[in-house]
């Protein structure tokens, strides 16, 4: 858009014998203007009169055209997920707060979704995309169970999730995922994903708004990095307590993490659920 000052200078330099270019979302055009030495006005072709340009208020340009509006199909609804693998178990947890900007929409929304009796998906991000992703995965799980007469193994679920995310790579699900479960050998398995399906098996994984607070803590406590004391295998009960402390820590610094943390312990016998209350502010 051409500002009033630059338009005035342009017309004055040409002694009113030129037309100003107008650029808008509907294409280019020109508009005849007049300048009498003091005031800039628009010439109307219909009656030959001219209208004075009001330079007060918001400057939308010489034609007072509206600003371009932008729309985003995504919305970040916050939330944090964490998954930790053990020798014969996996622990996955997520907070229950659903946010939009500085507003709390709900304090009791689960971000964990069991796909089988030995595999759980944890997702943070845009609630609508998370729900859609869950629906697609549930359908694929049912088709597999119908065709093969058995539930899908955890490594196969991990690959299927990666393929599903990659299929939407040109318009990705705004979902930050971790997958936890028990593999065919009875060992704990945790898979970390990016937005378009690249994944790897890791000792732990975190995603969502509190990820940056949990990763350094897990590097120290779970991966035992930069420590001189002897590393030991942690029982599931101790890992659950670590998860509670981790979410308390994240909730102190992240406004999108809070209210409660839902914890699922996955073993060969099934899934055990537990809820731990967090700060509600």
C-alpha cells in the first residue's frame, strides 16, 4: 500500500498529471488523483468531483482497502507427554490440561490412547488433529485384527504410526506423539516421532509444551548421562515417582502443563492406570 505522505510527494512531483498504482489482493489498478498544493483528493469519473482523503485513523492505503486476513488451520492446545522404557515394562504419562492461548478449556482431557493391551499412544498438540489421528489408527488396528485374528505387535504399531504420519506429510497432523509398549520379547519399548513420521526407538521420549523441561531431567535420571555413580535398573514403581516429580517440575515453568498427570504402566499382564494431581493454576 502507498502511504499518504509518499502518495502526496508522488503526485506533487508530477503536478497531478499521473495516476497512482493500487495494489490489492484482487489485482492491480490505477486511480486518478488531484493535488492543489495543500490537499490530496481522489477524482471521481462519474461527476468530475473529487473527494478529500481522510488521513485520520488506521492507514489502509490510498484506497482504504482492508488489510489481508490470515487463517491458520492449526491451533496449539498445549499438553506434555512422557514415556520411559524399562526391562519388562514401559511407563507413559501425560497431563490432562487443554488450553487455548491463555485460556484453560478443560482440566480433564486424556492425552493417552491405548491402541492394544500392550501399547499406548501419547499425543499433545492440536486436539482436533489428535482425535482424527486416533480415529485413523483405530480403524487400521481393527482391520488388522480382523484380517490376522490377532492384535498388532508394538513394533508393527510403531511402523504403522510412522506410515500414517508420513502419508499426511504435505498437510501434517499437528500432533506430537510418543508410543510406549511391550515388544514381542517382553521388553519395554518407547518410540519418538517427528511431525511427518520419522521415528526411532529410544530409552525415553517426551513431547509437547513441556518437552524442553523434561528431556534434560530424563537425560540425567534415566539415561544416566554425565554421572559417576553406578547405573542400576529402576523398578516400575520408582519410575512412576520420577514421572510425578518431572511433571511437577514442568508445571512450575509451563503454563500449558497442569491440573493432573495420567500415568499408565504397561506390562505383559496389561495396563495399570494412575492419576496424580498437579497445580491447577
